């Protein structure tokens, strides 16, 4: 586990958050442009070169700094809880959508 000092922690979290948010906005914008001008099938094809490019950049710039390693076991209870909660949330959404279609007053 790698720890950060207080001064660098805010910068790292801010930069990471900015990257995620810019990626979300750029993805929606690029998806709309690709779907409108090229076709909806291309939104699936565009992910392959992006993934290959990201993997190569990650191999070039992300290196292990030799920090202290902590042995961590797999959290089976957390994985089961996450899987069940996501499954139940999906079922609730599908059931609600089916109810709205069959009974519009719901």
C-alpha cells in the first residue's frame, strides 16, 4: 500500500477526479458525434484502439516504485454483497420499467 503525505494527497485526488470527469464528458460528446456522423455500430469499434493505446501508455508510464506490499485476501463477503446488490438493483429497474409499460398509472 502506498501512502501520500497531506500536501500531495489533495493534488492527486483532484487530478484523478478531473481525469474521470473529463473522460465522462468527452466520451458522451465523442459518442454522440460518432453515432450521428458515422453510425451507431462504430461506438463499439472505437473502444478497441482506445484500449490498446491506453494499455501501451500505461505500460510506459506506470511503474512499481518498490513500496511496501501488504498481503490482502480476497473479500468474499464484499464481492457477494456487491453482486447481490447490483443484481437486485437491476431487477428493480427492469421490474419498474415493465410495470410502467403495462400500467402507465404507476
